[in-house]
C-alpha cells in the first residue's frame, strides 16, 4: 500500500512559485537524482494550474512519458482545451481524496501530490496526506503561490523523519503528518 507524499520545492518564506506560476528561482542541482525520485511513484495528483504549467513545458515536462491513466487533475473550473487522453479529472477535495485512497490501495508505490498549495491544504483537511517532503531553497521571494494555500480546517502536527543538504544548499526535510485521533486542533509542542 502506497502513501500520498507532498514532495515540493519551496522558498524559505513558503512559496512554491512566483505570482505568475514561474519557478525560475529553483536552481538546477545535478546531485539530485530525479530519475530515482520519480521511480518511487506510481501515480501523480495535481491541481489545474500545476497541470497547465507542466503541459506548457512541452518536451521539458517532467511528467512526459508517464502513464496518463495514473495522473489525476483536480479542478473546479475545468481545463482549457480539456485533459490529455487518459488523464482523470476530479471535481473537488472529496473526489480527490477518494481517488487517492483507491490509488494508495491499488498501486504498489507511492502517489506524488505534485502541487499546488490549495490542493495540498484540501487533501490535508481530508486526512489523506501521509508525508510532506519540503526542499527548502535558500531564497526569500516575498510573494507568490503558497506551499499550503487557502486555510486548513485545523492544524496538523508533523514529525521530522529525515533531512539532507544538497550541493546547491537546498535543504530537504521529510515529515510524517500526524492526524490527531481526538479531532481537536493540535497544541504547540515538540514532537520527538
């Protein structure tokens, strides 16, 4: 059974892209083995803006060549030009959570929450995000698209499970999401 992993690059001040959706501030780092990273995933889920950004990259699209039947796009506004053949289009957080639960049950490897921040917040509220893996780029953008967009219904505790520093000075921190069984908001505390 796989996990839903929100693996994302962010600025130190918590932005995953500039206001126009660009991410030219993320340095190229040849010490990161992207082929090995992508091999950990059987499926991908993303919001409409992330999907459209990936399509606009043409041959540079990191998802090019991946099985389309394992790609889901969550949107409330539809897709310009419609989805590529085989891509699943989901309407809202509840449908997305159900798709994730089925993918986690059915697939051997993990599901990558590829962005964006609003979808991440929605799936955290739905209780289906298992880990958050944050590549913190040493830059402060000041404004842009937030890593966790919108508002969460309640706070979420995280447990640091690993960290590493890449050649570009990007710090990767991996967290397990802790869902409180009491349903209450989390208290400020250190989690060991």
